[in-house]
C-alpha cells in the first residue's frame, strides 16, 4: 500500500468536502494529528476500520487488488536500498571481527 498516495487522495477528498482536518477528525471521533499523519503518509498504525470510516465519510472506498509490477525505477531503488543495507551489515560484522580496522 502506498501511504503517501493514499494520504494525498484523502486530503484532496477532504478539501473537496470543505472540511478542515480538525472538522473531519471531530466528526469521526479521531484526533486532528491522526488525520494529519495519514494525509502526510507518515502514520504508524491506523487500522482498516478507521481507514474505511474515513473513506465512507469522504466518499472513498478501500479496495484490495493485485499489486502491479514494479516500474524499472522502483525496482532499481529497491535493489539499491537492499545493497546498501547489505553493505552496512557486512561492515558491521567486519568491524566487530576487527575493531578499529575499518575506519568507521
């Protein structure tokens, strides 16, 4: 799930409904901070029921569908992040085996 994209969709629907984050939060019994975090794609844990409740209020629906294949750019970025994580892990292991030898 792309939370950044989901958040922007919710933000757009909220604004089209003429609601502030505080108004939407009050109507749903949630905090404004929760709505803000969701719209900014940084929410840690929301739950499907709350997401569905927000969708219902804003005329949106939550759907589950097969994941689309990664674009070349997304695949490259994922591969790069995985390689960097592997390098960091290797450096950590080597540093523990030979303290002071890596210069890190």
